[in-house]
């Protein structure tokens, strides 16, 4: 291995045993010696102790004590270099400085004998911030603890998994349980502690009721040394298409902001804090709040003429939606009909005409007239109220059947002035088998586009029409205006939508949609179609026939334009958060659909404009922790480095010439000093050889034992 000499090294001496006789025999001899010694001492025989000494010397020799000498080869120590390349390192020249510093440290380590360097690069934390110590734990998993020398972190100091105590890899235990603390050195990109101002969204509701206010709580914090701050900042609020609002707030104090929610659908509110003099970056000075406006309760009035099969379809559909308050009345008997049946047997309550069509008509979001025939039920003034209700922004759905041609037809009342189709009395009813079909406009309109069974282009599997079940009766209109989305036999209008001043009207010229719910001829998408018609009438944004939507994901902005017209705009103008604009061509992507894409990485609200409609989008922050604090700082890592005896050094802001400390192995004492960082000698070695020599030579044992016996005989002879 480069820089590491291959030598045999005396690792030390150890004691061992190599018995010359089996252990049971050795134990037996020791027992005999003990018995003889006890007997001699009991008889007070002279020379007993000298005989014991000779016997013990022989027993020790038979046990085979030996001196073992091991030789070995020193192993290289491994130090870990963790290089931070997380998103916060994109500020200024941090990433380039870190890369240059890492390369310089690798070159310095190559010149230190007995030291190898393992490099780990930490990039995206996948939404959990920067996790340098998780990378350290993973990288040291296959390094023997005896060979680990320590670690060097090259970072901006923003780490989100700093442990409270020294991590286990830097505090290993040896075979005897004694722990060693290894150094953690921190090299910071920058010249010193930096300043940053950040905007935090403390609380923001994901949903808000249309017509009410949403409260957003924010806080502006000034971090690091900021001598130029007066404790106040300017908070700017911008909503799509509106002039920005400015407000002076105190820093470090939560602020409540009230936002009116005026329409359903997504609401983007941009928040920006004024720049703090000397701050390192303004990337975290702004954020976007996303609030989805929802209706509290949708109030629907359903009035059915005579009881019919379609009533059950409507009730199932509207009752299944928990956001709908349904008021349903069925006309069991018109006032001009008297068959002698008691009123108590006909109705639970009287039809509250005045309450519904004069006092509370403005409280409904949608009125549905299903097979309704006005035979002296509603006075003309109330019919005027229905027409004015639509003109003022309400929604009306009329389902027509044979009753539409009778003397109580609504088309001969003020309601007829707002209906999108007229049906003549003579020849106005067709009774024949037909399959509802989608028109060209229907294939483009979001109410009918992509209905189940319609196929991708509005046709069925046979290429002629949608694969829907047949109906057997329809009204034949002699004139229609608005948008005809579905037609019947001989291309007569079947479903017509129209806008009347601020309101909307839909007319279904057949009362047999209920057949689909019974599976007639394979059935059809009656629930989905009725749901879409109802929500279009109540002005749900996703069903607008002219739409411009924008979304941002993975750094790209996608713009989609939908139109029910044969042709739409050919280009869209995009305005970035910094005010720059560009024009993008729209390419056709489907029937009535066109789209464009472009890179969108700047934080803030992006605007797309096709000349008539505007759409807004903002990139979501994938890792909020990364941008919560953008300072280069030693405050997080310095305490831990100090516990391990490591150093904290600043690399400077020049990526070409970072201030790299010298690297060395320290025999003992301090592991860092002015201009240098070091790692301890761990003295890890591998055994390459072992030799053993008897601790008691045979001749010395015989001489010693013989001398002891002579002394014992001499002692006995003097008795």
C-alpha cells in the first residue's frame, strides 16, 4: 500500500502453557505432592519444605510455561471525509469550495504514511434535510473500529441530524471495554458566521369556505449577527392578478394575515419579506400559500312534475354528495285537477310557492325542473323571479318530456326567454329508438368530453357513436342557441348549454336518461353526466369550457389550455417571479386541448396568460428544512467537534484557494492546532508470525530440583 512500509514488527510478549504430560496426570501429581507435604508437616519431618520446593519446581516445568512472541504488520488507518453537496450548498460558491477542499484533503492524506481516506458525498436528503451523520454511520459500518481514525466534515454547517452525544463510530470500545474518542473536524465554507432573514409559514389552512376569510400565520426571523436590523421588516402579499399589498411587521413575532376567499378553486398567495442588509441569500425570504376555496353547502332545489322514473336518479345523485343540501318537491296534483282525493292523502305539506320562488330563491345554487308543467302552479311573477335568478348568476337545469308541449309549457312563460332551445307544438315529440351521440362541441367541452363509453374522440368502439344504451323519446327543437353537446335522431339537439348574462342554463330535451341507470342496452354514464352538468351550472372551475391551467413539478411548468371552440390561442405568455416574460407556442395535445412546457426553478408565483385567461402556479418546496436557514454557521457542529477534540475551521469564499489546514497523524496529545488537524495513531496491526520458547529450561529445572533435594537431605542429616 502506498506510503506504508511492509515490515515485521515485534508486537509484544505473552505467557502461554504447553504441558509436557496430560493435564489429568499433572493434577494427580499435584495431589500426591500435596498429600506428601501434609503428611511431612504432620510428622514434623525435617526437610519437608525443601522437598515441596523441588516438587513444585518439577510440576511447574511439567506444566510447560513458555514465552510467546508475536510479530505483525501495521495496518493503515482510515479517516472519513464527508462532503456536503446538499441544496443549501448551492448558495454562492459553497459547493465549488467544498469540492476543491475535498480534493486538497485527499491529496494531503495520500502524503501521510499509514493513512487512507474514504470520501462520502451527501446530496439530497429526500425531504429530510441534510443528514451528514446518517452518512457517517453508513460509511463506517464496514470499517473495523480499531482502524478508524476520525472524520472530517466539509459543509456549510447546516445539518439536520446532529446527535446530542458523540456518535458511536467516533467513540469505539476496545476488547477490554475501554472507549476511545476519535476526532471530528469541521471545515466550513465561508469566512465566518453569516446573516440570514427567513420567512416562515407557521399556520395555513389547506381549505377555506368561499365567501369567508382564511387566516394565515407567518413569522419573519433574523438569524446570525445582524447589526443593521431595526427589528422590523416589510411583508409583501401578492395574489394572482391583483396589486401587491405591503405591511410593516416586527421580526421574531408571529403575524396573522386575513385573506378573503372569493371563489372556489385553488388560491395562490405569494408572501415576501424585505431584504436584510448583508444577508447571505433571499431564497427563503419568500413563500407561497396554497388555499383551496370550497363551497360550504350547495343548496339545490329539485321540482318534479308528476312522479317519474327520473326522480330516483336525481335523488340518488344529489343525496350521495354530502356537500349538497337538497330541497325536493314533487307535484302530485296540479291545482286545476280535482278528482275528489283528500289533500291529506296527496301531500305531506303544501307546495311553498311563495317561500321558494320569492323569499328564498336567491339562496339556491341550482334549480332543477324535471318534467315540470306549470298548470296554474306558479304565477307569472314567480316565473319572472326564476328568469331573473338565472340572469343574476344562478343555475337552471330543465329536463323536458311530453309535458313541455302542453298548455303549461315553460317555453311560453318568462322562463322561455332564457331557455337555449325552442320546441314546436306540432311535430315536437319524436318517439323512436335512438342512441344519444356526442357532437363536435361535446367532444371538446369538459361536461361531456371523455365520458365513460364515449371513446377518446367521442366515438364508440364501432367508430360511429358512443357505446351507450338507447332512448326512445325526445323533443325535436326547431331552434337552439348556446352549445349543443349531444344530439339525438337526425342530429336534433339533445343537450344544450348556454350562458345568460351572469347565470347559466342547461336543457336536456329527453326525460329518458333514467334508462341508463337500469342498464338499458348496456346503460350509460347518467350519474357522471348529470354530476358534470350540475357542477357546470354551479360554476365549478374544473368544468369551465375555456380554461387555462398551470402546474409546476420537478422543475418544469406545464401549461394546458382547454377550449370548446374549434380553434384556440396559438401561444401563451409566461411571466416568471422575477418579472421576465417569454412567449411559448401551444401545441395540440387532444381534442380541444393544447399545452406547453418550460423550465421553472425560480421560487414564487409564475403567471401564464393567453390574452383572455390567466393561470398561476408556484413550485412546491421539496425540502423545506434545507432552506429554513441558509447561513454558513458553526453553531450546530462546534459543540460536538469540541467534545471529540476536533477543530472547526473556515475555508473562505474563494473556491480556487480554500484555506485547507495541514493533515497529520498525532502520536499523542492534541489533535488539532493553528493551521493543522490530526488523527491519533491507533496502532492497528495484523499478526504475521508467532514463536514460543520454554520459560524454564530443562537443565535449570533439574539443577534447581537437585539442589533443593540436597538441602532437604542435609536438613534431615542434622536431626
